[in-house]
C-alpha cells in the first residue's frame, strides 16, 4: 500500500517537457509522429539521427510505390522498403506503407503494355497481395488507394485502374476502390487500410465526396480503417473547418492520419523567405494542424513529408519558387515550425484513457480494507492520463443508502487517482464509479471509524504523527520540529524527546484522518498519558486536502513524564495511540 507520504510526493511532482523530442511528446498522447523517408539517406549520419530521435513512425516517400517495388512484370524489389523496415525496427518506430493504388508512378510495363481490364485486374490483385503479404506484421497501416478523386468538381479521377481502361469496375462509382481494400484485407487480416488524398483536409466538396464513400464503405463493411489527410499546405491555408472534418471521419469509427504535411514558403532566389514573417506564419499552421488532430481521439498520427528542408519535394516541384516547408532546417536544426508542433503537444489536454487492470479502491491512510467518510482513498490501475490535471475524470461514490456523491479528486496519474470519500457517505457497501473516456466501477466497504493518527506502520515506515511547536510567550514561535523520526528499518520509529524545560507551553500539531467535516471542536478530545489536554483546533489541514489536523497543548505539568501515549477521541471513538517522549 502507498503511504500518505508517497501520495504527498506524487502531488507535488511536476512533469518537465523541456528538451523532449517530438516522439516523446507524441508518446504522451499515444499517437504517432512520422516522416516520409528516403532510405538512401540513412548513410548520412545526421539524417538517420534526426529521424530516429524525433519520430516514432516512418513512411517511404517513394520506394514502396508501384514503379519502384514492382518494376517489371512478375518482378518485385523489396530491398529499399526492407531497409526502412529494418531501420524502424532498430529504432522502435512503426512503418506506414505508401501506396498500393495510385495513378502516378505506374511503371511503363503497365501503362504501355496494352493490357485489358482483366489483365490489369489480375496485375493489381497480385500487386496488392504480394506487397501487403511481404510486409505483413511489419507495415502496420497502408495507403491502399491514393488520390482517386479529382479536384473540381470532385469525381473519380480518370486513371488506368478506374477507367482507362480500368480493372473492370468502372461503375458504379467507387467499386474499384472497394475491390482494392478487399484484396488488401485478404492479404493481411490485421493491418490498417487507409484512403489517402490531398485537398480534402477541411470540410469542402472533395472531402464531402470522400466522406460519402467512407460512410458507404463503413455501412457495407468494406475494410476501410482510416482516412489520410495529406496536408500539403501553403501559408494561406484556411484551417477553420479542419477540426470539423476530422470529427466527422472519426465519428464514422475511422482513424484519421495527417499523412504528408508540409507548408510551402515562397522563397527568394537566395533561398530566404519572401515574407520575413513567413516562418512564424508557418509555425502557426503546424501548431494549428497538430492541435486539431490532438483534439480527436481518432486522429492518431501526424506525419510530415520529409523532416528536413534539405530533402523535400517542394523546391523541385515549384521550380525553386517555394521551399523551407518542413520542421527542421537544412542543417537539421529545429525551425519555428518545429516549435509550433511542440507547442501544440504541450498545450493539448491529455486524453483520459480508461483504466485497465483492476479497479481497486484502497484507503490511502487507514489500511487497505477500511474506507472512511472524509478520508483519502486511491484507485490503482493502468492507463489514466499522465497528468496532474483532473479534468475529464470524475468519480462518484454511491453509498449503501443509494445516494450518489461526487468525490473531490486530488490527483490523477497514469496509474492512480487519489480522492476524498465524501463526508456524508453512509457506512456499508459503496460503489465507486469512474467516468472518463469510459466508465469503470468497483466497490468498497465504508465504515465510520475513529480518528486516526499517522504513525509508523507495522514496518516501521510511515509518517510521523505530529510536530511540536514551542511558543515562547508573548510572541516568539519557534520552528516546528518532528516529534517522531522513522528510519527505514522495521520498527525504527522513535519518539523525539520534547523538552518541557522552559516556562512556555508546547503546542503539538497532530495529523491524521477522520475529523474533518464530522465534528465540532467540542466533540474532539485528546489525552496524553491518559490525562485530558486542551484541544485548540480540529479540522482540515489547510494545505493538504484530505488530511486532518488537531492542535493540542502539552501542559507543563507533564514535564518529565517520559514516553507517554497520545490519543484522540471523537464521538466516543478513540484513535490509535502514538507515543511521544516528554522531558
Ligand atoms: O515526394 C514525392 C516525390 O519525391 C515524387 O517524385 C512524387 C511523384 O511520385 O511523389 C511525391 O510524393 C507524393 C505522394 O506520394 C502522394 N501525395 C503527394 C506527394 C507529393 O507530390
């Protein structure tokens, strides 16, 4: 059992996020942060180091595309893809596969082969089947179909796979896409299969068309697991309806991955930004995209199309007009865009995960089986957010008379919630119901107990029962001192002598539970060595929720009593006894 002391420590632990790489930030949220990679660059040490340090996911920028992985009829080349898988496995990263069905990078043996629909169908089936099977268990998610919709008005793009001549499924609508997903599922029963596109990031005509397809696929159990939002953006990106778009796809039970993010910056011939504020604007866009994703549990990956400005498709594609699109600069140094991502992670509320494992309610102070009104209790399990924020979790205690009360939560960590059992909870069996991402409940037996003083537990460990404060009249108050000292060895707690030699009373501040909210000062009595002593205060310890404090005076006539028992009494119930040494 955790002692109050360890709970107290937990209460003050703060988590410093300074200096964490993106992947550590992402791990806190259980999401993936990835980058498109070129395995030819692994030999460049800073490249490999930056990818391994920052990311927990890799996606081949090109090497798993049809033209490279299946360059001739009946010939597959997995070498480059396998190097990515190998690098990822060595560095604890996942691999996202890209892409099985796309109109671009189709090799000439397919495009110029004068192939019939039947032949194309057989080729595509074999392609999907062979590639997905090769990477089964190594590639956790695939862009099965890429960019199948044209832009405006959104319609199925005319491609070799759809209608020129197509695989024989050009109507109605998305049937050829459906077929590709079914072939993928046939090849791997556990990978996640995505539809990936650009220009469909926010709610617009194109994303509406994709949404309609996704809804139809879900309704008919076509094996579609997610939507990739590519996120090739400019500085003018309008992201106002990004969250809404992510929301509607995740509401279908689909995952959303941000798959290819970059933000192109117009550059001068010398490579500097045309707009001096461009990198800050870019940082805000990176922030806003990550923040939108982090808002939705189903948005489970944020990936950039590359990682460093040294290698990016943007300058070539724009004939040098744009560049600087990625989070690290050409020297692998973080740019404002990188800080924008970090800022999004740092300011997003952590998701509340359901507790897994046992739901065990234990008293934090009184012993494992005894739960008392107004005392501190804990729930232990796995999976709660790594946060001292209690927002999002609530705990209700329904007592034996059926009355439900909300407990005050003092602390929520990945494995522990500390809370106060509400003061009016009636004795008997109570049900504790935790609500967060999902509801969990357990039971515990509530008993009204005598006040309890903290002392060493049976192992000699624990928290001292009190501190003594000597008041030298008329005004001087000395610093409090512990009246117990407990070592780490069993039974090593000893009372620290309290010297009553001076002509001034000693106030003893006792800590425990079972007082607050259930008594008035008059109802609390204390005795030292069997003799009643004045009680000056009994109530909540103001700085520590859940802890009670009782202040008593050690009268001067107890001088020289030696080891004596101190005990509290409330409503006829007496506390445990703790020894002090009065000299
Ligand atoms: O970044 C890729 C570039 O190196 C290739 O030449 C290009 C054409 O195959 O593809 C680029 O990646 C694209 C991705 O596969 C699909 N979405 C758009 C990406 C940028 O064009």
